[in-house]
C-alpha cells in the first residue's frame, strides 16, 4: 500500500507519541480510523479491530433509540420524530440515569465485524429506522449514544477493579479470615461504585468509536450461532 496518501485530518502516528501535539484525541475525528489504517496497514487485524469498535458504538446507539420508543402508541413515528424534534438528542453522561429512564432491559445486542445482532421483541421496520437515525446522530455530534450501561465492557471493568482492589487491600490487612473477608467486601463495594464511570470511560475511548466509516446495508431476521432468534444489522466499511 502507498503510504504517501494525503492525510486529510493531518494526523500521523507521531501525534500519538508527541505530548505537545495540539491534536485533541478526546474529540472524535472523522478521518481518524482511515488515517490509522493507511499508516499502520502492516498490523494484522487492525481493520477488523477498528471496524468492531465502530459497530459496537452503532449497536449501543440503536438499542438506545429502540428502547426510547418502547411502549409508545406508534414507535415508528416516534423514532422518526426524534430526528425532527431533537436537533441535539443527547443523553446525560450519568449512565445510571440513562439506564433507569431510557433503557429497555428486554433488549440486547452483540457486535461482530460484519454488523450486530439485536435480541428482543422489536419490529424490523422500527429497527431499520432506528439504526439509520442512530448512525446519523452519532456522526453528527451525539457521541453519548455510543455508551451503554449494560455493555459487557462494564462487567469486565467490574471484575478487573474488584480483583485489583481485593489484591491491594488484602495486602495491607492481617491474614485472618475475618479481615480478609472484610477486605474482599470492601473491594467489591468500591468496585461497584467505580464501575459506571470507569466503564463509561473505557467504552468511550477504547471499546467503541464513532462510526464515521460505516454504511448500513440491510436489516434481516436471523438466528445466531446458538440458534437464538434475532435481527441482524449488516454494515460495511467505506
């Protein structure tokens, strides 16, 4: 591959190593993943990782929109109204508030490199509409939609925090069973308090990315590898 391609965003690998760079990595850049793929093309599996992060964000945003329409008289029209009536349709950074007010616990998702599965009772037309609007909202500034409190990332973060805190606390406590049990409880409690914020941070900057490079191809009813009924939102990289 020709590495002398014009870099539209002005980003180079050196920007990640230069602490004095004015490039703001906290603001999603439309050409970031494209530039990384052009410059680091020699890394095996890089495109698949970049693609999966973008699909993951789109999955979360779609679940948010479908959940928000749950229980209304005409969910299809409601989803369309979101696009028209809310020019800035953003959720709070507080993931606990989001989960209590906007989340349908009966819906779930699973991301793959080719798209994502949506599990639960959802109308295919509403899902197709929600996925397209979710893609539009994400790429036009509603970045909070990429973060979801029921993401598996949060479970992983919780387990890692609990193990790390338990190890750290118990090193400073007496070796008695009562003290060690108390330390484990303290570690679990502290981890549960930290997980929402730490999990949201990890999702925002590591496990998801704004899907600037995705195009939705179609939405179809399918069965996953375990035989479970679902809908599959197929995407492609562009």
